[in-house]
C-alpha cells in the first residue's frame, strides 16, 4: 500500500473535497484512494483526464 505524499488539514465546517484538485497539482499520482465523500462526478472526470485511477467507494443512492 502507498504512503500519503500530501496532507491538507481543513476546518471541520469545510468539506475536504475542495482541496483535492489543488493538492494533486503538487504531486503526480497514478492512483487516488479516498473515502466515499470524494465520489463526485466532476472530480472523478478530472482524475480520468489526468490519467489518475480513482479508488473511491460509491455513495449509497
């Protein structure tokens, strides 16, 4: 399993997903592993454009 290469603590009232895209500009990952809070279409599409494989469980709908 990989190691975290970038961390960005956020205040409790702010969603972490807002920091995902800017943080990826600091590294060049092959894979993005996250919890279901990151299961958002536009973010996943951006990963795929950049050649990053998202490993994110789907939200229950």
